[in-house]
C-alpha cells in the first residue's frame, strides 16, 4: 500500500469524526473505529484496520521518527487535515497490536466568554512575572484555556512569547506580540533543554506544554525565579494536589527551598474538570504563608476566604454558582463536588438558592394544575 492511499484512508476516518462532531478518534488493530462524542465512546464505522494497515499508518505518521517509536514504543505527533483541521495524536502498543488516538484541536482560539470562563481569569493576561499552572484531567480543556490567555496577551501587549509543546496544538499568529512555537522532537529534544535555551532568547513569557519531571520543574523554577512569566499545565485535580506534586518532584532536602520559591512566585493555579467548573487559586498573603509553612491542607479554606478580596474560587463554589445560573443541575453539582456535604451546606445556607428552588417548585405545581 502506498503513502497516498494510506493518507486517503486516514483522512476519510478523520472527516467522519468531524462530521459527527466528535472529539477523539480511536483506531486499533482489527477493531471497528470508535470516537468520543460528548462524554461517550461510540462506534462510528465498521472499518476494522488490519495489522498491515496499522503498520502502514504508523510508518506514515512517524515518518523519519519511526525508529524513535520502535525504541520508545509510543509516539506523540500532530496531523493537519485539508489545512483546516489540526489533530494531535498518540501511537501506543497494547496486547492486541497498535492503537492510535487522534484529538481534534479547534481551528480557532476561543474567547473567555465563548468558553464560559470566570471573568477573574482575565487577571492572568495582566501578569508580568511569576508562575501560572492550569491543571485538570485529560480532556478538561487545559490547552484551550491556556491558548485563550496567550491570545489575549498577544492582542493586548507587545511581548516576546516562546512556547514549548508536545506537540504544537493551537497555532498563533503574531499580533502585538511576537510568538515562536517549538515542538518536541522537531525543534528541540525535551522541555528542560528548550527551557534553558529560552533563557538566552530574550523572552517575556515562556509557555511549557506540561510539567512532567524534575528537570522540567527545576528549569521552570529557575525561569520564574529570574523574573520571567511562565505558563504550564499539569495533570492534577486541584490547587492542593498541584502544589504537593511540584514539591514532590524534588528530593526531600530540596523541598523547603522549592516551597519558599513557590510562595513568592506562584501567581495562580487554575484547575478545570470536564464539567465547566473551575477552581482558581490566586496569590495572596494567606496562600503564600500556607505554602511557605507546609500547610497545604489549609489551601482549600484559604481559597474560600480569598473569594471576595482576591477572586479565588473553590470547585464547590464554582459548581454552586453554575447551578444558580441554571448551567448545570443540582445533581450534576453533587456528582462533581470536591465535598458533596460542604456543597449541600452551601445550598442550604443560601437564601438565593432556596428562593430559586421555591420558585421552580411553584412553577411545576402550576403546570400540574
């Protein structure tokens, strides 16, 4: 099978994903094609790629990096379809052969309003130095939120922005800022090497795709400690876990030093979940003291206390407000709550919510009549 033929097969499958408004395409040996549509995995084709087709597809996607895949037994990359659609993909091995997952990357960068993000997140656009971490599970929208923040900076300020990604997802066009996007495996070998090099490239802002290891964490700490603004992402569920994970990258004897640096340079942790709820921890004297003195368990209480003065917001409060705005149901709120009991208390003590509930119940009673 030639390269053109395998490309046509892949493009047909990806067009099918787009036509059903799916988010991810799952391809594996001798199995029908599946996609993630909303939150469910659904079968979208009876096509079952043979081992031969999968081998050809892997060779096509990896190109000159085929030997890298054979060595590491997994591979990340990006694919462009008809110049209009971009995908990131991951190739990996499993007991029955090879599997590939394609994630559709939106063709444009969304606004804060389109993503229904809290207005407080616009504070990130005004920052000049420090560390901002956007966290959440896979598919929670970390990259999308980060691209919105960077694009707003791009439109509003004259900055030099360097991104280090694996792979490049959203593509930026220079506006008031100048932006260079570097991809692992193509433009650089790893995050930490690219970060160290970036320090000699006159950046105002450095965007690191993900904090994965101690080398990357150390390079980020060095960058923010020398006055740069660094944005990155992590696979953590909330502010407390994020702080503990960063500090946990380092040996025990280094952890106090890292705490002191984080206490002074960590500007915000923004945590997202699959439902449109966002936990926001913004820098405040209280959070600085808690990080510095190893009182991570009190971070959530600090977020609640800082709600008015610093616009911080816990997941529970975010879910509470989304329920008041009729964007989610009370059942959904409890399903995603960090503490269902605390959320129930929040609902119980809210006169605004009890009034809303009473009005809805009276409306239902009138319909029955």
